[in-house]
């Protein structure tokens, strides 16, 4: 029976994706172990350390072996690691060539390299999803480049912006994450073959060349030195996921707030029954955003775990390594889920432009008080203009009424702006969007 959301038949597709689960499944992991052992044998055959026919036999056995997973599980629980039990089965499957399986390697060499192969496949998925999400956000930003809405600071209306501007800010973070993934690959995708204490003493002369051939077989970079206890690369992978899910959590928070009844500016895509309440027929909860936010919070905890797990003792650690076995797959699963939810939600996001415009009028013009102040400042000076408009704002708040009407009764402002029509023009939020549109164009590459 499943015991966590990651393998639950009920919840697994809310906290992961089938594609990412396939990368981190037991079968895939053991397959990566076998792939790594086979690559080592091939490299050693090329280097002349083991007979070429033995290397070929080991390679063939790694592809055709019928594993006894129950035996592998039992022996893994006894040994504490799966490699020695796996080597036993692979050696038997390889026949006479089995004597050369795992030549000069240590358990962590195989497990680290297999994890890097998993990370490479997982990063491919993340990078693809980020690029697809970029396209969705770019289309949304372009469509709503000039859709005015209230910009908010400290949860209060501040100045007018456009919805496209808001989306372009989200998009700019995604662009940086795409860049980060590309830049991180050379640091993360390193092979590991160094022997018991990392010195390649089991191989001696020619060890570094064998290491080079091993990494070449797998399409990984050769490290300058052993990284058994230098875990920054693995930690960087999870930290990168923390940054990505952090951005997705920020997007989710904005969307959830804008979906609130009192805002009413957005709705998540309608799917019959999605977000429904068991008691309130009217409810349409922002489920995708909720899952994105949950993923951000969960991955953040794994980032902290991975940073703690970097503190290894001496040349081989006594426990921190095991933390990676928990945090690495779960972080990738949560990230995949968050990206999938983001793509679904943003591709079908319903934008209520009328409500955005209506909300701009909630303060009866106060949201553009700065516009009037700055326009009058050229004639009155900034501080005096500020004081005059400030007094008008206080009157609007305390006595009610539109700011434009109150300002129209202030001779200084009328004279400074050149008439009542000019006051009303400056009090239209759509006329005080700053460089929102041009900033959107910059993010879109225009």
C-alpha cells in the first residue's frame, strides 16, 4: 500500500508527474546502476585493464539481466546499500566475465554517477517545461500589455500598472531560471569513479585516463578531483529547484489573491468539478495555485536539508549522504508537479478586464494622486504640490467624493495643470502607466 503522496494512487499526480516518477522509480534507478557498471566495464576494456570480451559480456549482461528484486531488497536492507547485492547478481549473469564487474570501483562511485544520470534526465524535463511555460507567459504578457489594473504594495492600491507588466515580471524570473539550468549543468553533471577513499589507488597508473573514458561513455564531465564528500553539485541541483518553485509559488500567490471574491480579477481555467466544495455549490477554488504554493514550501525544506547534507566528515561520510536519497527525488517530483500546474493554469487563465478597471476606481482617483502631484510640481515645486494634493486626498477620504472633483476646486492645481479637463486627464489611471508597456516589450525581446 502507498504511504506518501508521491506514490499514492489518490495524490501522486498532484505532487508529481508520471514522467518524472519514471525518472526516479526503483526500476529506473537500478537501471542507472547497471548502466554505470556497464560503462565502467566498457571504459576498462578500452583502457586494456579488463579483457575486451569480458567488458562486452558485462555490457550485454547489464542489458539482459532478469533481476530478483525481492532478493535485492532483502540484501540491501542488510548491507545498507544496493550496489554489492546488485554486483552479485550482475556478476552471476555475466558468467566468466563476472570476475571483472565493479573493477576498482566503490559503492558511492556507482550510486553518485547513477544519481547524476537521473538528474540529467530530470533537468531535461524541467528545462523543457520552463521553456513551454515561457511561451505561455509571453503570450499572456503580449495580449495584456496595455490592460490597466491596480498595482498594489503592502496589499494596498499603489499606482496603476498593466496586467501584462505583472506577467512580464513573472516571465523575467522564468528566463533567469532557464539560464540557470543551462549554466548549472557543467557543474552538476560530473561522473564519479575514484575508489574507496577517492584516490584511485585500486587502479594506480592510468586511473585518471580510465576515469576519463568512463565519463566519456556516459556523456558526463570528468571531475578534476573526487567529489565523494564535496556535495555542492547535488545541493545546487535542489537549490535550483527551490528557486524555480519559489517563483512559481510567487505566481500562485498573486493568482490566488486576484481570484479572491473581493478582487475578482482572475479565475483559474474552468474544468467541471475542479475546485468544487462539498457543501458550497458556488465555490471554484484555485487548486492549481494551491498545489504550486505547497510545492514551493516543500521544496524549500529540501533545500535546507541538502545544504545541511553538504557537511560530510572526512573522506567518506557517516550519514549526510543518505539525506540526498530522500530530498533529490521528492524535490524533482514536486517541481514537475508545480510546472505542470503552472502550464495548465496560466494557459487557460481567465482575465476579467472589466473588474480590473472597476477596481482601479475603488479609491475614486486616489491611486493617481502621484500623477497629479508630479504634473503640478513643475509649476508649484514638488513639496508644495505634494502638500496641496495630500490635503485634497485627505478630504476625499474623510468626506467622500472623487479626487478629480475635489482638485477641480483647488485654484492652484487648476492653474498649474491648465484647466479642469487636464485634471481629469491626469486622474485617469489608464494615463499613468509609466513605462509598463515598454518594459513588457523588453522582456519579450521587442
